[in-house]
C-alpha cells in the first residue's frame, strides 16, 4: 500500500489525512506528540461517523479508512512515505525544524510538500532535504469538502516532482490548479483583499458584522459572509497572509486593516479562540459589533 506522511494533525493536516485514507492510502499522521496525533485521528473518526450517519459512506469504508491512519509521535516511520506533506503551524521556523528532522529519515525518492498558504516555496526549499523534490501543495479548509488544490513549484522543483504530486492530488478526487511562487498564490491573493476590505468597512462603521456578512453572502452568493469566513480561517492566519501580500508585493493595497491587527493583538482569533467578529461561546454565533 502506498504510504503518505502528514505532519500536523490540526484542522488542515487531519483533513488531508482523512481524504488520503479515504482514497486508499496508508497515512502516517504525525504531530508534536503521539497524544496530539491521536487527538487528530479521533476528530477524523467523528467526521467519518457523521458521514456514515448521513448515509454518505458505508460503515465498512469508514472503518477501513480509519484503520489506514497511523498516529505518530516522531518521524522515525516517515522513511516509508512516498510523499510527506507538512501541514504544521504557519511559522517558518517550525516548518524548517520539521524539514530538518524529516531529512534524516525520508527515502532518496520521497517528495516533501508543504501546505503553506503564504510562505514562499523557493525560500522554504532551502531547508528541504532536496529542493528538486520539494513543492507547495495547498489544500483548502474544510479539506474533505473543498475541491481545489493549488500546486506551487519553487525555482528548483523538478518536473517529475510536479507530475507525481499532481497524480497524487488527482487520485484524491481534487481539481488541480498550478500557481507560480508569488505571494498568496491564486486564491489567497484574491480572497484576502475581500476579507480585509470587509474588516476596513466594519472598522469605518459602514455597517454591522451581521449586515456586512448578510450583504456579501447573499449579494455574491457566497456560502459564508467575509467576517464569518475570516473567523473560520483564523484572524491570525488572515493577518499573516495579508502581511505576506503587503510585504511580498510592496503594494499598499494589501495593507492589513487596523481592526484586524487589533483583534489579533487582543487574542480574538475567530472560532478557535471562541471570539472573533462573532462570539462562539453559546449555541449560535453572536456578532460582537
Ligand atoms: N470538515 C469536514 N467536513 C465539513 C466540515 C469540516 N470542518 N465542515 C463542514 N463539513 C461538511 C459537512 O459534513 C457537509 O457535508 P455534506 O454536505 O456532504 O453532508 C458540508 O460540509 C456542508 O456542511 P454543513 O451543512 O454543516 O454546513 P454548511 O452548508 O454551512 O457548509 C462549509 C459549511 C462547507 C464550511 C461552507 O460554509 C463553505 O463552503 N464555506 C466556505 C469555505 C471556504 O471558503 N473555505 C476556504 C477558506 S480559504 C483557505 O482554506 C485557504 C487558506 O489558505 C486560508
């Protein structure tokens, strides 16, 4: 059985592991400790159980997918992986440390891919065991639902690496798009200015949280309003991507909204801290402005 490694058992890593396991891959799911990796697997078990309840998948298929996911507390077993996907916290020093550790165990043919949403691939490649077998593979949240995968090659990425990762992405039933190694790639370059502008509008008193979300969601037929989506992504992540766009292009149109900066400084990071543009401590989200 083809083995895939996923490093990071949070929202993105667990989603990637779930989709790969449901597509028949054996998945090594690593995190900072075995306990954290097992918690990631427990979350996947819940989502698979819900899919069975909704009669979207058979119980036997859910069981088989779950059995293919093997939580790991260290990287020793990742030598068996043909592709290792790093989906850890969006901090460069953390990613570099993971690459250094994987470099000791990955096989000479293995590909290392990163799910970074904002860090330049060519720069990260400098910390990879082999820049020719390194590239970006950007999934969207929630991974089991969202169709696209952005593939981003660095300057040194080999054609064969792109071809192998593209074949893998297609085997997950995803739609592959190719992007150059430019700030924000495609989706975040287009999305972040919209989210940021909604936050500017809120900060300038154009409308309330509820009205901005209702207007954009209904007016543009988006499944979520921009402030709900920003909370869903995480306001720290939104700010990080806005800064990458701003610094990477030097274009003032990407400057982060002051209210976004303030919320992140307050530790109001969206759903994950139960407070962002909405308060998530009750049964229903309540707008905070
Ligand atoms: N994990 C797995 N599946 C999930 C999920 C999760 N966290 N959340 C929802 N789903 C699934 C549900 O199981 C359900 O599946 P079925 O229809 O097959 O039963 C489906 O999504 C719809 O869910 P719900 O009915 O509960 O809720 P909804 O209709 O409100 O949809 C949503 C939820 C799919 C998240 C939808 O609101 C949506 O598409 N929102 C926009 C998401 C988006 O824009 N994502 C991109 C973020 S940007 C990004 O990821 C890039 C980056 O680098 C920042």
